[in-house]
């Protein structure tokens, strides 16, 4: 780890809501709005941007937690702006808050966690699970 990040640092990400991001389950399409599971993926990605800046070549990030408070729908074709902000840095774990908005309207907010570990350690962990 480079240890260059500080509490309060932020990263941004934009997502144009695509048909594949809309609420669809095995039973079919529900409605043409940004699904909570797709929003969760993108919130985690926004916070992962810190990991990409911070990790060394022999390291990788792995998610440790994710919360989502889905406040308002985002229609297919709209652009959702994410802002992630570092709340805590605990050794090798980065905890972020995030907000997702369409214009000024809050779509969602929550927290995510990512731990940065040696790739070798992760590979050993995964092998023990198989």
C-alpha cells in the first residue's frame, strides 16, 4: 500500500443508466429504472477507485461491506453522479461513504469497505474455499 490517501479524500464516477442496469429478475423486467443491485455495483466501483490508486502491483482489493439506502428512482437513460469520500482508514481497509445523484436529487447513499491484501494471500484464501 502506498499510504497516500487521507480521510476526506473523494472520487467521482458517472453512470448512464442502461437497460442492463434496470430491475430485472428471473421472472422478467420489473420497471425501467436503475436497480438497487446495479446501483450497489457502481457505488462499490466508485469507492474501488481509491484502491486502484493505493494498491501496489502485488496487491488487490476485496470488498468488506456495502450498505445502500435507495431513496429515489433513476430512469433508464439518465446519468447518475457518484461521489465517494473516505471516512476511515484502518490499516489496510478503506471505509467510504457515498452519494448518488441525478442532478440535485439524491438517488442513494451508504457506505462501502475495501481491504487491500497481497494477491498471494487472497489466492491462498480462495484455494481453501474450493
